[in-house]
């Protein structure tokens, strides 16, 4: 009994010898199938990408153009409990935030219930 696949024969469990030519053909067919699958997958991804790009272009065409002169933006309202602007004198904002957090923690009050007018580094 001869077979073209380099496996054990199922009915006798004996080793089947195949020639180098047959083994090369099987390996080559395996490589061809893998690369065919990769090329097919690449084609599917490219096609789906082009569909989404066309859909995006169509959506951009349908969107109305923005107004020529935007209206002036009003200042954003402050958060509830905020006391307005804080003046910093020779202090980095990160350091000021840490000082405010420490003061609120030591006083046992939420930060939004405290009002800081200015923070100045004492030399």
C-alpha cells in the first residue's frame, strides 16, 4: 500500500516511506495554501477599508459647512462651590494644588467649601 502523505498508515500503524519528491510537493502545496489564505485576507481587509473610507467621504459631504464667524464664547461657569480665580505668586500650579489639598485635609472640609484667594511662597 502506498500513500502520498507522510503519516502513519491508519490501518496498520506502520511507517510509510515517501520519496523526497512527494514530500516536497506536499510542503509546497502547504506553503501555497497558507500564502493564498494570507493574500485573500489582505484583499478582504483592503476592500473593507475602502468601503469605510467611501462611507466617511460621503458623510463629510453631507455635513453642512460651519458658520463663517463663530459667536464669542462666554466664560465657562465655575463648578458648584468654586470661589473664582486664584492668584499665584512664584508658585507652580502643581504645588498650589498640593497645598490646597493638604489644608482641606487638615481642616476636615471638602475642597469646594474652602476659598483660596492667593497663594504666595514665603522666603
